[in-house]
């Protein structure tokens, strides 16, 4: 799981379709979620605005 999260962060950082100002916010929430493994639903709620942009990345690496 740790490897998949790192891969998702890397893909988000390199993504051309996610606004540069959104990337640190998305990555911060992923890091918070990683520390608090029971917070999956919190991560989903927080990323709701960005979900359409990040869903293909998570799908590609098998997280959705």
C-alpha cells in the first residue's frame, strides 16, 4: 500500500491536468490519510472537488 500511495503522489505531481495550486493540497491530504489509516472516508470527502481529476490516477494503480 505504501508503494501505491507513493506512486499516486508521484503521478499527481507530474500530472498536466491538475492545477499546480491544487497539487500540494491533494498531496497534503494523502499524507494525512497515510498517517491515519482509518481515515479513508475522510480522504474521499476532502478530495471530492478534485476526485474527477485524480480518479484516473488512482484507478491506474489499483486504488479504486
